[in-house]
C-alpha cells in the first residue's frame, strides 16, 4: 500500500515540477517584450482555406507588426476560396506592407497545409521565413519574439498556440488542453533539452532548409512539425520556443470538434514519436487519483477527503501558473481542467486504434506506420486547426 501512495505522490510531484519549469521558462502574457537588435527582412507565409470567426482580426494582425522590413505571402489552394476577397480588402487597408495572394496547389505530400505552403516558400524573397497558421493572432512584437529566441544552436523557432477568448464550456476545455497542459509540457520539455516543433508559427532560415531538401523535406512525416523536429535534430541543432506563446482566439467549440482535434493530434504524436507518446497515459489527475482512492479504501480513510487533497495538489499549482502568466481563467476553468484530465486516458487509448480521424472536414487515415488523407480530400486543409 505504501508503494501505491508513493507512486501517487511521485505523479503529483512530476506534475508540480513540470509546472514550475514552465513557470520559470514562460514569460507572462502581455509582459515586456524581449530585446533584439538584429532585425533582418522576413517573409511570412500564411496558408489559408475558408473564412473563420476571427479571420479578419488575425489577418489584420499580420499587417501591424513592429518590424522594419517584412512581406506577407498568403497561400490559397482554390481560386474560388471565400477568404480571398477578405484578404484583398485587408491588404488594401495596409498599402505600406508588401503582400501577395498566391493561388495554386503543389501536391508534394498527403498534407494539404504543406502543399499550400510550397508556392509561398518558393516565392519568399528573404533569408528568414515564418510559416504561420491563419488563426494565429500576431502581437506587434510577433517577429521580435521569434527572432529573439534564435540561438547559436537553433535550427527552428516555434510557438505553441495559447487558447484565448473561449465561448462556451467546450471552448474552455480546449483552453485547458492548449494552455496549462500542452503548452506547459512543451515548454518544460524544451527547457530540459527535448524541444519539439509546433506548426502554428515556425521561423526558419531558408538557406538551411533548402540545403537539406527544402520544404519538400517536411513531407517526410504526415505532420510537418514532426518532420521539422526530426530534420533539425538530425543536423545536430535544436528546436527552441519563443519567450511566450501567441494567442489563438477560440470562439465557440463543440464537444465533437474538441474530441476530433485531440484524437487526431494524439494519433499523429503516436505515429511520429511513439517513444514519447507512450507515457502520456500517465499525465493528468487520473493515475494519482485512482491510486490514492485505492489506498484510502484499503486503509479505511475518507475517500472524499483524499480525493479533495489530490485535486488540490494537482490543480492549485496549475491555477497559479495560469494566473501568473495572465492566461485565460474563468469560473469554468476547474471543471474544464477536470474534464480534460478525464478525457486524456480515453484519447490515449483511442489513438492506438487504427482508423480515420476528422481533420478540418476531411477524413484522415492514420495507421501504425503511415498516414494519409483519403482520395479527393487533400486540398482543403491549411493549418487552421
């Protein structure tokens, strides 16, 4: 019985340690920006597909960056896409920023987002290139943060998405997944030397990637960020993260959307990094809660009291992290965190089952060794995930 209690305590201690590392590593949201005197020209490649709730706002944000010289290349696969008139309208409102709309589809992979980015990468005029998803809300210091994170051993700079402005309970759950769970573990891992790429915002040196297969090299995996991670590591370089993650406004989310997205991401992690994905089943409150409950029943202690103690030990530090970093908090946050943690082992189990997952309206088949989109469904994914 003591062994069970020790294991439960170890899980809670690991949870606390990861929160402490993330708290040390991540700068507060809306805090002071990092300093960088190196401000070279930058090309920003933004793949687009369809209009979304915050499309105008995220597009506008790309034209308001505190940077002396940059261009924006909007990539659209379909000439009839409804987002094109919106991009043209926003571009007319900011004539001082070089911007272009590139239309076409280069089928280099089963990843439509990557296919959509090829023409932007080819057209990029500058050495430094950012691949940015269309639902990233870029702050004025977007490029400052990305460039300031570059180090002598960097091969790629990324940012995790920071969930903000949720509308409804399931959007709150999405926030709980993105912020104090996924962002926390990713920053903690990077601080310990295990940096993983995230496709939301990726800063590349164009010459480096072109010398190692070009953007086509990112087709080596079904997820371009997994391919990027492996490529950078193969060169003896590291993936580093920005000082603080960039906002992704969520708006309304349904259970079906959250479930499909989390299952898809879990399957992709399982296929691309199985050795790191396997222990994920031990994350969250379920393992220490079950172990503590077993020990409490065996010892004749109060089960509600033990459960309350475990919940406090697990979520109080998480609340402190979220509060100190100025991330989203609401009266629904605790319920959202609990719901997230109850879903985690179910999603983990589901990820090991072969089959298809929904990916932005497409059915994506993810097997044990390879992944693909079903025929006729390649063109509409662009990364607004």
